[in-house]
C-alpha cells in the first residue's frame, strides 16, 4: 500500500527537493474532478510495490493547490498535465509522464537507471 505524503505548500516542496538528494521523490499530480485521473491513480496505487527506501511518494491535489501545481511545473520545467507523475532526483525532474503512460513499472525502470 502506498503511503502518500500530502504536498500542499511551497515549504513542503522545498523539503521534497532537499530530500531528493538522499532518496528520489515522486509527485503524483491528481485532479479530483477528472475520471481519467481517478482511474490512473487507482491503477498506480494497486500496483505500487516500491519500498520507501527507494522512493518517497507525494500526492498533489491540483484542484485544491493550483498555485503549487503551477510552481511545480515552472520549477521543474514540465508542462502541466493531469494526471501527471514526476520523478525528482538531485533537485531536478529526471522523468515525467502523464495520463495512461503513468505506471509503477515505468517509474521503476527510471529508478534503476541511476
């Protein structure tokens, strides 16, 4: 089962970035108003099998936190999409995907390419 860290303010984002130098961080940007986003989130959670020592998962409700979602896009130079997954390592986004391209399997492939 995934143990999400809620991402709701800029201070948490700065902490996430600092922590990415120790353990890769994942941001899942989710729209609570979108059925596709809900479907992708459910599938991602069902197949989650990664240890917290390998990656730290963060959940960003982009409807409730639109400004932070925009900041994430700007900071990591990634165009906004929903749903969207970003993998942050050493302070930069090393991988991102959206919609049906989001999967634990593809995330895991990028985690092992360090």
